């Protein structure tokens, strides 16, 4: 498995892309710095921050990034290479967000809705998934993507399923009026491009969740987008939806990156609506290969509706937030035996990509064996004070 080059990891229209991110710098005051990519070079623009949350609040954000007035650090190719080493060398990429809340939307695609119901009814047992999938498709049909959540048609289906004993809490958020929005990770806990992602050691049935992630400021304005892996433990959440926190929020279980692409004339919310997101899983120990692609046009709730359900008079985010939009991927390809479906092996390399945003790549490890999360808000404040 060769490291991804800049050609693979960056937007195909790089010359038109306004990219901002965060990197780790060594030196007398080691810590994170804000960067912009301009003409193949990476520039330190921390002077316009000091945090990514601050940067995304600026009304002159596009001009700041286009001018990239700051010390040059390295080429973007070198930054990507440094980030993919087994022991990253500074400067290397961090998750592009810092003090923002990290929120996620669930069950926003018909396929993921079906798989969540299967997890629930299987009670965390992957061996029952095939039989349940066939039964549920016979009950509710294979295509729920044309049903608008909260519509009269959706409510009629809800009544019919309740009458037949087929209703589920996942169906409620999948086709009901209210979206599922939950806290995926704590501020500063997300990992970035090249850093391993973590699985809780108790999980035996798990998968990546490739998603587009919106960067939203404190006013509820979407300033740009990036890629994310909402690492998921199917067996844990399948035992009980009340275990969502354990299934979703563990050491290194949230990956975001490589950069935030800012909205401008070349990249807008309509670009997000029309993205196709690919997933590639490569096994290190068994030569396993899984590839697939999802189309954002199949999402059941518009991205801006999901933003509005997250922020408003009912809930404020003074530091802004990152919002995972949901996935239609729940890999079901058999890996370890017939009828066993998919689960990760340690060392898997996961690549999530779309032409407008580039690619996010991470290997898979165990949350309890990866470096612990130690750099929190207090450490960031100490770093900023010294700077």
C-alpha cells in the first residue's frame, strides 16, 4: 500500500481550491498552527487565527487564504508525506478543526436506515444480518430514498409499519420530521490525515463511515466542507441505541481532513449536494479489498436542513461546529466467512475520497493501543499564551 500523493489526496481542481488546515510544528513552542495551501506551498497563517474557529469567523476569510501572507513551511507534497509516516515528522497534518463542537447526523440515507434497523434487530450479532436484511426488504421495500422525511407519505408508512410490528427508533429519525444529531467527538480529539483511527477493543463488528463534514461558524453559516470517517461499532450500538456514546466516541474514533475547502465561486453548497464519495478498504493481513461509491444526491435530508436542525434559537455554538452529514455506506461484503459480513482487521487502510475535496486516509488500530489523547483545551490555551 503506497502512500497517497498530492495528486490523489488533494482536490482535482487544486488551482481553484481555497484550502485551510492545521499542522503540528516543532520548535521552542511546539503545537498546532493554521495553514493555507497556495501554489503547491503550505503557509503558516496563524496570525489571522489564532484558532480555526476564529479563522472561520472572519468576513475576509477568502482574501486571507488567497493572499496566504505568512511564513512558508514546506510543499504540500512534503506535508502529506510527513503525515503518512509511521512516526509523523513535523510539520504534519492534524484534523482541520480545533475548539469547534463535532456533531454528526445519523440515518440520513435509506441504505444506512436499513442497516441500522438490522443492527437493532440483530442485537449486535452479525450472523443474523443476512436473514434480517431479506425480511426487512420484503417488509419495507428496497428503496426508501424517494420518501421525504416528515411528509404525509412518510407518516402513512410509519402507521403501516407500526401496525405490522415493524417500526423502529431508527425509522423514526430516518423518515420522521426530526433528524438524529449527536455529539461525535470532543473538541481537539479528532485525528487527521494519515493518523490511525481507533476501534474500541470490545467490538467484533465494526465499519468505517465515509461522510462529508461541513464547517459551520457561530452564526450558522456554512463556510466550507471536508471529509470525515465516523468510525462505528455495529455490535455495540446494535445491542442498544443508548450505547451510542460508547459506539461512536472513543480514542481516535473520529477522523477529519485533510483540509477544509472554503466556499467560493468554484465550490458551494450545491457542490456538496452533488458530490460522489468513494470508500476503499485495503487489508494489511489478508489482501482484502472493498470499494464502493455513494452519491450525495441520495441523501434524504438537505445539508442545510441538517444545519438548521443543529443550530438556532434552540441551541447555540459560540465556537462553531463541524457537522458530519451521514453515510449510505454500511459495508456488508463477507470477509471472514460466508454470512459474516464485514468487520475491520487491524492495519486496514481506509481511504475516503471525492474529487472536490481530495482524500482522507487512515489506518485502523485499537483505541486502547493508540497514543492517548492528551492535547486538550487547557494545553491549547497554554500554547497560545506562550505564543
